[in-house]
């Protein structure tokens, strides 16, 4: 039995709070309305910092009412709307703030982030490129272009974008992690391992990077190293069900079926609808000759995901040894229907 499924790719695309501090609240104020607008603007800035985004929107709105062309207030109100997930309102404010040359590089970038949240990736890509044109030294637009390319399965383009982000910011740990994940997709495990380790040199607290490093090490055949990396991820975050599942997979590959089963059980206890761990624990139980347990776990995996081909394959194997030949053949045929070619080797037993 070799049908262990793992899900470990982690693209971390956190939303940066890029906030434009205006240079308009200075001695250039000439009238009482402008002075009051400046006070409200500063109040909005402070409320934003305190995560009182509704209050920030209110203050920026009043500042805009009092001062025509207060583009930095539009930009920052857009940021507050973005934090409130009111992306259409944020886009409207970023559109207005683009009238100010000083705000363009930030407005393009943040508008692109809104488009990403709304699923308009073509518009996002265009704005990220505009942000790069306005400020080629900024690492963030390159990073998010990498996220878009990765999501589209264009891993070489993703690598190129992440590399440009890293060129602009050598301490961009997420860019190293995500470039490593793109390299993993291209089966460049050595390159992936190097990048994951670089990410962890910058920030050793990145749980997902330890988890991903473990998977790259496992793919490269370093099972002990993989188990160690997964264990670090678990020590940093004891609720990380994926790390338990993946450590169980590495233990399985290393012949430690009891240890694997224990890790899969822990993953299930943390996330009881995680079909991968039910199937994987079933595979481990099969190797421990607990065929009833394998059948039960694979059945649960199928209940959670009726298109889980490997779970049908593994359940078919258990049924065969439980002398349910018809049930085994039915499961193997279903596995083949779902694209599991390795099930074809068993069908000869059904004739």
C-alpha cells in the first residue's frame, strides 16, 4: 500500500496594512475648515492604528467633506474600508486618490489587493504592474504577482516574480517560502529545501515553512529530516492538524505504522472532517493487519469526500482480505473511474 495523500502547499498572502501618512497636515493650513479637516484626518489615523476602522471611516469622511481634493484622506479611508472587507467602497476611494501623483504607487497596490479579494485577478495583475512602474523598488507587488501566477499553476512565472520580490527585499521570508513551494511543484526539491531554510533563517517561527520543509525533505527521501521538521511545526503549533497528518505520512514511509496511525489519529481529533487523515490511518491500519479498521476509516473518508479515489482503492484492498470480493471489485472500479490508475492492477482478480 502506497496511497498516502498529503496536502502541504502553503501560500501565505497576508494583507499588509500599507497606510499613507499625509504630509498635508502642516503649517499650510489657511482656514478653519482646513484646520478642522486636518484634526479629523489625524483622528482617523489614530483610530485606524487602534483597529477602530468604522471610526476611522467616519473621521476621514468628515475630513473629505471639509477639504476638497483631500486625496490622502481618500487613500486612508480606502484602507479602512479594506479592513472592513468593503472592497467596492475601497476601490472607489483608491480611484479618487489616483488623482494625486504622490499616492499612485500605494493606491495601485491596494486597489490590486481589493481586486484579488473580489476574484478579479486580471485587474489585480494590471494594477500590480502599474504599482511596479510607479515604484520598481517595492517588493510587495512582485510578491502578489507571484501569488497570482502560483494560483494559475504557472510556477515558473511565480518563481520569477518571487525572485524579483526577494531582489528588492532580502528579508522577505514569505517570498522565500512561496518560491520554494513553486519549486516543489516543478519537482526541484533541492531548490525548495534551500528556499524554505532561507525563510526559516529569517523567521524561525513560521509554522507553515517548517511544515513545507518537511514535505520537501520527504519528497527528496530524507524521512528523518522530514519528521524532524514536522515535529518542529507541531511544537510551535500543537493545533496544526496538517503537520500531524504529514508527520504520520513520513512515519508511514519509514515503516513506523503505529507511529503513523497515532499521528493520523491526532490530526483527526483536531479536525474530524479531514478526509485525508481517515484514508491515511486506514492505510496504516491495513499494514498493521487491522482490515476492519482500515475499512471503517476509508468508509469515513468516502463519506466526507465521495470523489476520493484512493480511499476507494484502499477500502477495496481491505474488503479483498475480508473476503468481500464483490465489494472489493466495486471499490476498485470506482477508484479507476475517479482516475486512480494503480487500481487497474487489482481488477484482474475480479474476472
